[in-house]
C-alpha cells in the first residue's frame, strides 16, 4: 500500500553524532524488493569488546521469540553486548517452535561469523504477527554478507531498514560532555501503530560511546523509558515485539560510571532522555494517520501513577481522538474520560485547559468560556490539554495523536 | 448532521407487549424541532402504586446529576417507583450546581403535578456533556403538559424521544407465563457510541407487570446486566449517564416473588435477560458507524472474569476493529490483544477460530490454515471469534462492532 507521509515528517533525516566503538551494515533479503520497494530490510550492528547494554521490553504475554531471547541473553550475558541484528517483514511472534529455530539459526551464524558469544547477541523482528517462517535461516543466511560490509553506520539506512507502516525514518542524537570526555549518543526508532504506554512500545536502539556499568545502564534506561516511550500512545494497542535497548561501548575514553550517586550518572541519564524523548515524539507524530499531536498533562492527582492513569484514559479515548481530528473542542469528552479512569478525583474541583484557554473550572464549564478560543486551539497541529483533578499533587504528561480516516485505511490495508 | 442508518436497522419497530400498570406520554420541548428535526425529546412514564424498581448505573466518577439522583432515590425510596422522566439534548453531566437545580425543579413539578413522593421519581438526561443549562426548569416546565397526555404507551415514540446518535429506535419485549399469570415485559434503549462494558453502558428501561420485591429485582437486574449490557462495547468509552432500570408494576396479578429460591425468580430473570440481551444487541448493531458485529468468546481462561477481561481487550482493540471493517482476517492482532490483557494464559496452547474455521492452534498458525476460508468469515456482517487460552475453565462472551470511517465522521461532527 502507499502510505501518505505524516504532516510532521521532517524535511530530512538528522545528522547524528558518530558514536565510537561500533560498526554497522544493512542489506536486503528481498522482502520489500519483491514488492517493488527499494529499501533494506535487515541491519547488523557490532560492538567493541566491553560494550554494556540494557533493555526494556513489551509486557505482552504473547511476546515474540526475539523479545524472549533478548530477555534471556540480557540475563545470561550479564549486560554485555557484541552484536545486534534486526529485520522487518515478519515479527517472529506466535510462530511456535519455528520462531525459536529462527533465533537459533541467526545466533549460530552470528557466533560463527563474528566469533562472539550467543548470549551477547541481540535480535529483533518486526512485521506481521503469526506469519509462519518457511526457512528458519531467513535472517541467519544474511549474516556473512552483512559482516563483510561492516563499517561506519549510515544511520538513515539503518532506520529505514526496520520501518513497517512508518512514513519516515526516525533518528535523534546528542553529545554530552562528561568530565571532559565528549560522549556521543545516536538513536534510531521505528513505530507507528500498536503504540501504547505499557512498555517500550516499538523498536528503538540508542548507541553511545559512554562507559557505564550494565546495572546502572538498566536503571537509567528504565527511568528514561517511563518518561518517554512509555508516555506515548497512538491506539492503546501494545505490540508483541516492543523493544528499547541502549548500548554503551565505552569508546569515548571516559572513566566508567559505577554508581548512581555519581553526578555523571545524572548527566548520562539526562542525555539518554533527550535522545529517547526526541525519538518517542517522532513515533507519535508518525502515528498511523495522525494529523495532530496533543500533549496531555494531568495534575493535582492522588499520585504520579494516578495522574498517568487518567492521562492515558484521555489519550486513548476514541471519542477524544476523533474530536481532535475534526478540530472539535468537545471538552465534555475529557470529563467522560476522567470519570472512567476510576482514580481519585474531586469532581467539583475539576478544571480543564486547552493551551492557555480555560474551558472548565470548579466542576462545570468556565463562566467565561469562549468556544471560538477553544476551537482555535483544536485547529492547531500541536496543542496541550491540561486537567487538574483536585485530589493531590501527582502529575504526569503523555502524548497522543488523533484518530483519523487514515488510521482506518492503514489498518484495513496493512498485511494485504 | 445526517446519520446513515445502520445496515442492521430493522425494517420496523417491533410490536411490544402491553405491560399493565403504567401510563406514558412523550412531547417536544423544542430541542430537535429548533434543528428542523421532527421528533419528541422528552418522555414521562407513571406507575401504579406498589410498583417496585431496580437500577444499575455508570461507574464513572463524573456521573451526571441525574444518575446521582437516581442512586439516591433508589436508596431513599426503598425501591418504589411512581414516575420516570427522560430527556435528550443535554446530558446534565458536569453542569455544576445548576444540574442539581434542574433535578430539583423537575422533581418538584412531578411531585406537585402527580401527587407523588420525589424519592419515587427517576430522572435521565442524554446529550452533550457539560453544556450549561440556561433555565433549570427546562424539563420541569413540560411535566404538566406530559401529565395531561398520559395514556397507553406508544413505545416507538418513547424510544425515539431519547435517541441521540442512534440511527433507529430500539425496543424489545417478551411475555412469560409465571404460575398461570401472563407476565409482560416491554423494554426500550438508546445508545450508539460511548459504549463500554463497565456498567449499564447507555439508557435502557424495562417495564413489566410482574410482581417482585425490590431487593430481588435488584439482584436479577445486576445478574442480567453483567451478561447483556455489560458485555457489549462500541468504543471502550464509558458515558457519564449510563443507566439501566427495570420497573415492575405487579399489575399482572401474579403473587409477588419474595425469594431467590423461588423457581419463579429464575423464570422472571430469564425473561428479563431475553429483553435486555435483545436491546443490548440492538445497541451494538447501531454502534456509531458499525458495518459488522462480532461475537467474541474466550474460553479455557483462569476464571470467568479473566475470560471477560481478555474478551474485552479483543473487543476494544482499534487494530482488530479496523481489520473487521476491512474484512481482513488479521488473526495476529488477536494474539496481540490476548497478550496485552495481562491475564493468565498458556501461550503455547493458544487456539483461535473464526466461526468454525480454526486459524491458530498450539500457539502458532494452524497447519491447515486456509486464508480464503478465514477471509470469507470476516466478509460476513455477523461472525464469531473464539479464543481458547488454555489456562483453566473460565468462559465469557462479549459483543463488539467494527471501527469504520463512519465512526470517525460521526464523532467529529456530533455536538456541532
């Protein structure tokens, strides 16, 4: 199918910092080529010895074979990474014993070709769920070819190679100065539908030449994921393959971060968050059929978790998302969504703002309500919805897109 | 706006049994007339002395003033009913102190005109949420007029008077023989969007001339609601006004049911369920923009509640609902929805059927999978999705409709 590019698509792929200590290559195993689309569909990244890694994965109980392997490898390998290989075209989820055979074949090829331990190799696959695999070696067979082409990463090609219904490749980077060392971060992501804040919510990888112990890397990633990828939603649906991983090669030359009390841990975490937030915003802006993006903040809730629960009810409501699409400032539907979150609220203190326009106050429409001003906000491509629920001091922000005809079209046509 | 009639709209409104012991009237307070639409927008039903009643209401924490009053009246009045008045055009939800004034004005008018106790009067309002009320007496003012017109109910006119985005009026009835007495049931419902299985999920009233103690009536209604109105979903959104009530006048002449052990209690409950299930199916078939309806059954779950949770994840998934609309038998999305219910499952024993076509078995695509056969099921207007999760003996069925361009259109245009 032909996908209309998101109105938020950037003019060009950003220039990303050249994180040191890794090599990459991408290639085509023919999945898209057979459909007349010229693009790669598999990529390999290899890491210098000593690279640490961390990962957060889908909470789905029908997680893909790749996700289950990554969890196992992270545990067995002690947070060390040698290689990452990802392919699009088939998600290897719900593929039964054959899904495990595919992993085994891929890992064997990586181990033999690169001379690395299997438990330091990470796998990812994205595409249709449940499509059986005719040949378990459909990724492994390409490892020697990819290994022969390894070099400085072409981030845009990598980012394109794992796109599915994405309308643009997603990349973000930053450079942090950590005690004199220039530490580089480069990240890529794919994701467009089946996005919900229950885990990492798509595939995303951040590569950095920072030096950091694996358990600290995991702690930083968990914290960052909650405030970025776990705070975006397109349709409330959670994928079987959602993965966010970070690889730290240590090649920047900085002394390793070994304690959360270390001030450098905070600097590192902040830089990681910068990259992840940028990538997460690109994912929600490429939400299937999206024409608008809203930042939804709930404040004065019983707790931050309660605020997030209420914010997610707003962000996932089809009635609010269709009103967004139509530019109809139908604030009564916000009241509905707050009510069905079943979290503590003081209904008589409920207040709602669209950008700076207050539409509700003290549990009723604001006395100075201005429909034209409210509608003007909903006419914008990006705007904020803020709700105060009067039950405490908890606060949370999530991001969502609208529900348009495009979403219905894309999800009726994808797969076929 | 002009609504395209649901493809499931019946050719005509059904003939309903003439339940005895009540009178009704409907009228226009001008809400739709001002928009050039010829229909009533308010109805009144009065009951013979001794009528008992029961109700289940939205769980929303931003429930309408009318719902809050009904809960209070049911408690204060001991389950006795004298009158019911319902209006469309404004939901009286999130209307602050004025919403309470509207109720007070309506109840005063009912008490004065009919000579009945306020706590035996039940109220309902449906329409846009949060629209302020210019005149609190906007319903009360019509009570004398309606009271002057009371007579044998014109069920179709009543059912039309509280429609909002419904494309057809909904009615269902049955006649049960209870120990020689002919007991009549007549029910009406409205509801099309903002339908989710968290409570009664729309406005619906069942009138019967059975004789039954109020606490038994409540018990029967609760049980029936769980298996009917609380098992349908259109969009996962829950209204601030959802109400299901049953009124039993006793005018059939049967001796009152006074115990749950009484076999007649079961007969009564079964008849009530017949009517509620028929009405609930009419609501889901009139789901905003619906072109297809699916019966979703989850079996072999850890418990009936677990089965229902998984079934609702399937029923509410936008990805599955858009696939239904497109006639794309994308069964991998069922796997996704089962995974994100976070209920106990044995992923390797997962099996899925579309009608009688098995598409998945033992946690993978069925070896004899037949895409043409699966697609033929998804091409039908009504079909069944059955999932076995291999974790126990719990079973539940819910009903849902598809997500079409019509839903996006209707919910972008409603209110304006």
